[in-house]
C-alpha cells in the first residue's frame, strides 16, 4: 500500500494531496483518471463510474441540524454538475 502524502500544515490542519479538476480536454476519461489515482474503485461497492460520470454515496453535514447524512452524489462532466440526492434512485434532488 502506498502512503498518503499530506500537504504541509499551513493553518490548523493538513489534507491529502489531490488530483485537481477541471481538465478541459474533450477526450478526458474520468474513469481512467480516478483508477490511476490510487486503490481500485472496484473495491467501492456503491460507486458507478464511466468515462464521463461518477455516481456514489458520500456523507455530508446537514444544514440546520449538524449531523452527518448519507447522500447519493452524481458528478457529471458533460453537464458540468455535482448533484446529490436522498437516495440512489435520483428522484429527489
């Protein structure tokens, strides 16, 4: 296993180095990009990945009540959107 490299602490905490988007090339393959970033995506049971769209569960903090909520997120390069839904049926945005 590769060790995750951390940024130098600038403020109160450091975060992992990331591979930033946007990459504006039309032939950019999101699936290849993500798979080359680290451990295999195939180990993530609820991630659906294609060359242009990534779907899967993430956890976000609620607005009024500060508790963690599991949500189904969709990152779509073609529409240039990051959306999230109550569940993976993508009916309630």
